[in-house]
C-alpha cells in the first residue's frame, strides 16, 4: 500500500492521535521511558495503535519518538536501541495489518550540533541511521521526522533515512511567531526550511506544534512558495481545564478539512489529531460529515499531492 496511491483513492487520509496520554491512561508513569514499554508492555502499546486503526486512521505512527541513542543513553537504555525501535514498528504493524500504513516517529536528539554544541553532523547522522534502520527492520512503511527546530539536525535525519533505504519521509519543524516573523527557536524561517528540506530529499515538508491554526496557515503559505512538495501541518492549540474538562478556544469546525481547503487550496487532504486527542476524536474527524461544533479538537495535519 503506497500513501500516494491511497490518497488518490480517498478524499482524505486520517492519521492517528496522541500516544503519550493514551499510554498514561494505561499506567505509564512520569519518568518512565515510553519506548521501554515496547518490550515491557507491548499489549498496552498495541492497544493504543489498534485504537486508532479501529477509529479509522489510514496512517499510524510508532512509540519511538525518543528512541535515538543520544536520548536512550541518558536513561541507560542505549544498548537496547535496536530492540526497542524494532519492536515499536512491529507493534504498530501488527495493529495496522492491511488497514493502515505505519510511519516511524523520529524526534530530535535533544543535543546541539557543533559549533553550538559538541556533536558533529556525522554523529547526528550515525545516531539517526541506527534508529531509522531498526524501525525499518521492524516493518515501518515510512519515517516521520518531527518537532525539529534545527535545520542541520533535520537534514542529518533525512540524510540518514536516505542512507537506510527508499521509503517516504516526512520532515516537520516547529515554528513560532516573533518580532521577525515565523522562525524556529534556532532562527530557521519556513521558506528556508522548505527549500532546504526539499533539496535534501523530503517527500512531505511541513510544521508541527507551534501556536495555532491561523499561524500555521501562514506557515503553509510561506512553505508552499518555496517547494512543490506536499506540505504537512500539525496545529497545536493551547488547552484550558474548565471544571475539570479539556476545552479548546476553537471548535472543531475551525480545524476541519473543509476549513483548510477553503483557506489554503491544494493543502488540506489529510487530517491528523495529535497532542491530547483520542481515538474517538479521530473517528469523529473522518471526512464526509463534520463532527459537532461543540466537540473541540486541537490539532490538524494536512498534506497534498496536487
């Protein structure tokens, strides 16, 4: 199953939602490394993935966001890196079966590249290569490099992916708005990121997290002007707790597929709910009939192959 072919067959593709909160509901305690559950509690991890497949997701991720060596060595799990990342992909693949694609989640290392930090570019490439290879060995259909702020680190992950093999790669960075416009915390502008990630070989280029849908729409425009590659947007809204219930200041109709199609033509063809959303949110977000306006969803992911 190819994601481009799948997209041609459907009006939209729906991806998965939050993993951390779902694992926490199943007993993951603060301070516990989520990736360790791939070996210690595979049933719980698979239950999260299966919940999203049952809800109708076309693409699900893996429990591997923090699974690189530079992170795992800080918690004494570096020697288990191949095992934990391979299991992450295997678990999601079992849950997905023939019903969904699996893209392995690859997060930042938490380190700075020289000259700002002590790690060289090659050390970053080696770090990501090891993790990505383990995920692909586990059966992942593609890779999602996400929540990046340093362009050099993102390109190192892309370089690593291309060294491992030929599969779809998402490259997503996080931008905030300041006096100089949109930029990552490392000063990378959306247009610059899009152009350089395109040249580096990303299949889908975009942004996740950040500060709201209106800002993300502008980021989409800036990126769209610099690349022909499909843009990916994951919009994070602030969440307030009112009388013990999560509440987002913007209703789901504001985040809908139809809204994004109206505001950003040729962008919105996939909807992904992340952050604190649950399988039921994904189910309600399926294309065709918008969920009720009173149902608040805080994240949208959209891509296009047009």
